C-alpha cells in the first residue's frame, strides 16, 4: 500500500456555535491535563501519543481522514449493508 497510513485517533468536539472563550478554556485545561507526567505515562501505556492541535489543525486533520477513507471506500466499491 505504499505511503498509506492507518491510525486510531480521538478528539474532543463541542457543538457548533460554542463560544470561542469556552473552546479556549477547554483547550487550556485539556493541555494541562495531558502535560502531566502521570497522564503521559498512562496514555503511553495504552500505546497512545497525545498531539496538541488547535481547532483549525484538528478540523484539517479530520477532513483529510474523511477524504482519505472516502477514496478508499469508493475505490473498493464498499457499500453499506
């Protein structure tokens, strides 16, 4: 499959229209939690690597994942059952 990469990822999303100050506060608090050494150890124990992304970065990443998998589904002619 050449340059094909498959990864599992998680993100925290909020409803559309959530005020920017609320999003900023959540991001700040989540970053602080993920920076704690014990949390880093727990996540690494599960084989996870936290990535600190802005809302724009996660939106771009999510779009790239949707585009990638849509192409795979189309090329393989996968249909919902």
